[in-house]
């Protein structure tokens, strides 16, 4: 019997040609992924001379590895490094917790309860906000006074306006609205957010970045967790409710433990995005709340050009924790994302 | 309809399985299985779940490699041949219908792969669909069908290519009881009219008894007995087969044979020239015995329950931790907890070596 | 009770994205002048947008215009005809008012982009940040999708070491974009980088990729792909692994080869996932700012500047009105393209799934 090039010669095995193609592809890509990281690592052990005098590839053979860049960062600039590290840890961690918590609550209620907000009331609110922005921005009205007026106007007239017309939104619309926030490029909102924090004197604080990152990542959390909650059978909760549990108890005791994979994937994703974010940090943190990406970028500012060696060290210490986390949680990521992705 | 039926049938091929072995790592899933299936035969692989039936079937299909042994289909050695060149069709337990293709596209897929011209393909799809009475549902997606209909799509997809061998892995196990009965009859009819050699895997002995020309009973990867349903039922080769076939299963009494006579507590039965053995099990079918007055039968026991199944009454006896069941006519009455005798036809009794499980035969 | 669960999320989003969005809109119609201690705000109507589309910044945002070349006319007219035909066919088959308005917006955007493309690139002139951003989106996402899907499919086969491959392939996604930018700058250094010898040997000598617009753009695309292929990879891998093994085997028995099985059985089932993954990637790709900022600072000239980056530079020069106007233009283009993609591609695929 004659076989095609891509037909296996034996049952349960791969055709030799297929094997060659697959392994070539996978190995080539592994090389492409690993080489930049390898270069990063060896650069961190090079002296300025070893970097500047041309490409050297293999430590001990081509060049003599030196710890001088590591010393620079961990001995001379220890305070700066540790502060940036500490800031990044606190901010990424808090933002992730906040985002996952708030987002899961929202996703859960969206997957279990029918909401029917009135579009007209919402439009009315948005119009009030526009009015307030114009008043504050263009005519220099007092911030707090205007806000107070907006809130008062809203609560006084919301019902009346809502009665005039009623266009009910569905849960799907709310969900779509939340998820679509992801379309917003940071650049669109960053300037007003900057001014907002400035006016309440929160610029360059942890809280400002935590809040910002939490909100920026909310759409991801809501999207992934909504699909995850939807995939959990309702009977379990219903039986818990029959046993007399409140909604909060059901959520904590039944739903949360069942959605562990989804939570792990979501948490990791949000953590990565918060840890690596640069643009918001650039605007909002100037010195005290500086995060690691800013520290890395700052290596470019010296008069001696880019300090490649110390920058490499900074990038390495920055990626070690996330990579470790990702390797440990890798299994959950594909499983957790799967639910969201497969459901579309 | 009849014209198409003959049209679809092909020259059936026999299958010969020689010393099949399958290892999953160190686990010996299939042990030295040899089996000849003659052309046009309906052979059922029967056994409890996990005994290696699917493994054997998948090896025949070419989905699983054969660790050692040979497989012949017709007069060709196909042990190393890819599934698509084996000229087989398979029906999966999950039906494995392509969810994004319509019923018609599902049925026609094997022909599409073979680059059959469109007109010819459409005619074949219609013919196959008519065979399983699906011709009105050709444009539906599998998701919009009931379980029985999906089952039929899977069947149609199998018959459209006119393979020389059909392989079916528990095709009816996902249907409810009533539908299963109907589909069983249809399957039997279809196999009969097409005359295609079929190997059918099930753990349900009723399916095996009703469908098979011959049944192969398996346990722990080993073939236990091969024979017609009648043979394996009335003439079990060993204790496992005896206990597996029949519902309720055969009654067993443990004892010994001395001087050609079987004795257990309260039982004494002449055997047909069996040699002496210290551990022997006597087996007799519930329908081969009757309940009689205490002391009148071969053995006495206490009545445990009386169950009415409509067409008959099942009397369960209990003595120690052993129980025995006797089938009686439907209007039979007896007081629970009373003592009664059991009388059976000694010529239908079987004797087994308790240790090896093998049937004892006159030397 | 349920409201209590939803409210925090809604309030946070209102405060941090709806309010800034509105404030940004207001700013886009004003000019803010910083004086001594405070600043002065003046309403300037459409002046900020006018400057970007027709005024002194036109070359920056859209590109340099001039007489159209023959090729530009051909492509532009062909695109126009094609779009009209598409709209006409929609009207003839299943017309609804909402659907028509939506398609009209898509139509207008596509027409605008097609002529923009024809008038700049195809007529041999430089295009602006909109063109550059679209280049990153189309070429970058396309590349990432192809390679990511291929890798995912390879890894979903029974391959020795597939676990290790998964972990390795996943890593670049973890690295901060800033880091990726600097790493690739190191790699691409033509005199001290690892490929310097190859570069010299190929006779490229002093010629630097950073001075060639296309080389620089492609280079940024490669870095971006290096970082984001892992995302496509992991999502598509999950998709491929969700295809039931039985279906594969059924296809094998039905006689289909590897390619046929992929095309007929596997691909149609992962298509909804593929569409979703693409949507997410496209949304994110429109925001690209870190890489061009770090790797080329938008240069040479404005060749690698994305719209986001242009807005950032405007902000840095304290032109808040322009910064907001540019950001809004980006938002508008993104929304139109992503919503069109979602409605016309993703929803159609998801709905088609039984
Ligand atoms: N791919 C596999 N790897 C390891 N063990 C397997 C595999 N497939 C089946 N087995 C084992 O082989 C035995 C027989 O399985 P199977 O043929 O599926 O049984 P069944 O008779 O229920 O169809 C089982 O014990 C099962 O655990
Ligand atoms: Mg099985």
C-alpha cells in the first residue's frame, strides 16, 4: 500500500513529514521566544565595556560575567529599586483584588438577576454630567458645588424623567456596555483622570493607581466571570437557597469555590496587565508612587545614553514574579479562558 | 425501497482476529484475543464495562494500534493499515455527529471526502436517509434533533459508503428504554437486509441476545466464550459466563463431588460421570426449577421475598449469605419466611470447578 | 440585593471612564492656555478637529495629499464599487432600518479609509498616524493570528514536550511592553546587537533600520507580535482542545485526511472562538503606544507614530485641546471598526454555532 507524505506509517503515530513540520515550527518558535530573553539575561551580567565593544554571546567564553549592574541596582540604588518594587506589588495586588471582587459581584448579579434600567434616565444623567463638565471646564464653576447640584437634580427629577419615556435595557445591554469600556484607549481618558486626581489631591498616590487599574480591568473581569458563572448549574444555588442561605452566603459558599479556575485565570490576567501598565503610571505617578515600568523607562534618561546593563536587571526583576506565577497557574489559564472563549 | 436495499449491499468480508494484545504502558488491556467473524455475520462483543470491548473495537477500526497480533479483513492483512483504507464504518456511542453540518452534510461526508460527484452524492444521501427514515430532516442541524434521530443520522452516515464492515460501540446506550427496543429491531432488520459483517459492542445482554448471530463474552481483556446466544446461555463455559448471562442470573450452590455424586449441605445429586473434586459449584437457571413442598425437592431453603413482574413471579430464597431465585407462574403464591423446597431438572444443571471457574465435563 | 452587587462596578466605571470621556469631549472643543499659576479655557468649536483634518496637522494625522496616481484611482474606485455592491445586496436581501444605518456607518468608514489609503500610500506619499495605526492593527493582528493559530494547532497534537512548549510560548505575554521595546532595541542594534555580524556580512553596514519608515514599522510589528502571539496561542489552544476527540476519529474513519479534517471539522468549530480572539486583539492593537514610543519615539519623522502616541505628544506639549480631539478621532475609528467587526463577523459566527 502506498502512503502519502503526510500519512502515518503506523496506527497511532504521526507521519514522519508531519512530525518534521510540527517540530520544526515549535522549535523555531521556541528559539524565537527564548533568544531575546537569553540576550536580556546575559546583558544584565555584562560590564558596560562588554556591551559596547560588540556582540558577545556566551558568558565565560566571550566575556567575563560581572555582577556590577546588579550591584548598581541592589546596593547603590537599593532604596529606589525597593520603593518601585514595593509600589508595584502593592498597586498590582490591590488593584487586582479590587477589580476581581467588584467585577465578579457585577458579573454574578448580571448572570442571575434580570435588571431593567431605563435608558432615558441614564441619558438624563449623562446630560447632567455633560452640563456639569461644561460649567466647570469652560465657565470655571466650583467643582463641589456643581457636583452637588448634579446629584440633587438627578435624584429630584430622575423619577419624573423616567416616567415620561421608558426604554428598558436588558442585562445583555449592560454587559455589552461594561465590556465595551475596553475599547477606550487609555489616552482618551487619561488626561481627565489626571485632572480629577489633581483636584482631589490624590496624584502620585497608591490609591489613584489602584483605582485606575481596577476600573481599566473591570471589563475583562466581568466578561470572563459572566461566562463562567453562566456555566455553573443553577440547581446548586437553588438548593442552597432552599436550605436558607442568603444571596451573599450562596455566592461565598457555593459559587466562589466552583469558579476557582475562572477566578485564577482572571486574577492572573488582571495582575499581569496591572503589573505591566505604563501609560497611566506615567501620568499619575511622578515620584512617590512610581512603579517598575517607570523605573525601567527612567534608565533611558541618563546623560550617558541608555544604561543597557542596569535596565536589563530592572526588566529581569520585573518579569520574574509574573513569569513564575504564570508557569504555576498556566494550567488554570487555558481552562479558565476556555469557558469564556468557547461560549463566545 | 427494496431496489435501494439491494443496491446498498456489498460483498461482505470476513474478519479474522489473531492473538490480539494491547498494552497501555504496563497495563494489559487485551489479552491474546482470537476470533473469526464470517462474512455477513452479526457478532456482539459483550462484557461488563472496562473489560476492553471498546479497545478491541477501536483496534479493529484502526484508531488504536495493535501491540501484537494480526487483523485480517477479507483476505488482506490490515494490522498496519490506516482506518480510511480498511473499508469500515463506525458508529460511536456519542454518535460523533459534526455539529456545524446539516443532517444531509453529515450523512454525505464520507462521500464528499471520496470526491464523489454532486448528483451521485445527493442520490446516495437520499437513499441512505430513506433507509433510516430521515429524508424529511436533511436540512436540520444535529443540535435540533432528538436522541433517536441523531442515532439514525449516525447509522445513515455509516451505511452510505457501503463498507464491508460495520463497527458499533454501544450505539443504543444513550437512548431511553423504549426507543432502545425499537432501534434494536430496526438495526437487526437493517443488518439482515444489507448483509454487512457487523461487530457490535455492548454491556447489555438483552441487546446481545436479541441482535447477535454469535456472542463473544469478555472479561478483564480476555475472551471467555464465543457462541450463539443460545449456546452461551444454556451451555456456559465457565462461572463468569454463567453468572453474567440471564436475568436473574444462574443460581449457584457450592459443594463437592465424591464418587460421582455432588453433595452440599442438604443436597445430594448424582452427576453424569464427573470425576471427584473437593470444591465444585452447582449451577441451575431460575427457569429450570420449581418451588415445591418442603422436603420434596433437591434442597430446602427459607423464602425471602416474592416479586411479581407481571408475566411471572420470582421467588427469592435465602440461606446464609447465599440467595437463589426461582421463576414461577404469575399466579404463584407463597408465604414469606416460610420454608419450601426447590426441585430442578438435573439434566440442565451445570457443574463448575470452583477454583478455576471452568465447566466440569464428563471425561 | 442584586443592585448592591452591580452598583460598585457601575459607579467605578461611571467615575473613571464615563466622566473622563465627557470631560475629554468638552476639552476637545476648547483651547486651554496655561498662564502663570492657573489656566484659561476657551471654547473654540470645531477648531481642534479642523486643524487635524484640514489644517496644519493634516499631514500628521492623515498623511500628505496630492494628485492621485493611476493605481490609486483603480484601487479607490474598485473599493467604492465593491462597497456599493455590498450595501446594495444587503438592501435587496434582508433590509432593516437599524441594520441599514449601522451598515451605512461601516460603509462610510470603509470608504474613507480606502480613499485615504489610495491618496497617500498608493500615490507614493507618506501616510499619517491613522495609516500607521491601521498598519499595526491589520498586519500585526493578521500575523499574530496566523502564527498563534498555527502554534496552537501544533501544540494540540500529540507531541512530546508539548507541556514545555506551552509554558515557553506563554512567557512573552508576561513581559511589560516597555521591557519588550527595550529588549528589541538591544537586539536590533546594528553595531552591538547579536545580529551585528550578520548585518555587516550582508553588507548593510551603516544603514540602520531606524531610518527607514517601512523597516521601522515592520520592526515594531515584530516586537508587538512577539508579545501578543502568546495570547492568540493560548486562546486558540483552548479552542482546539475543546473539539471533541470523537469527531476527529469519526472523520478519520470517514476517510478524511489531516488537512480535510482540519478544514471541514475542526476549523468550523473553533471559528467563533477565532472571531472573538481577533476582536479582542484588534481592540487592544488600536491602543498601541508603548512600543513605538520606546523603540523609535515615533520616528523616523512620523513614520511609526500611532494615533495614541500622537495624542500623547500633543499632551506633552500642553496642547490639551488637540490631544483630546486626536483621542476622540481614535475612539471613533476604533468604535466603528470594532463594532462593525463584532456585528458583521463575530455575531454571525457565534449565531451560526448550534
Ligand atoms: N488510552 C488509554 N490509556 C490507558 N488505559 C486505557 C486507555 N483506554 C482504555 N484504557 C483502559 O483499558 C481498559 C478497557 O477499556 P475499554 O476498552 O474502554 O472498556 P469497555 O469494555 O468499557 O469499552 C479499561 O480498564 C481502561 O481503563
Ligand atoms: Mg466502551
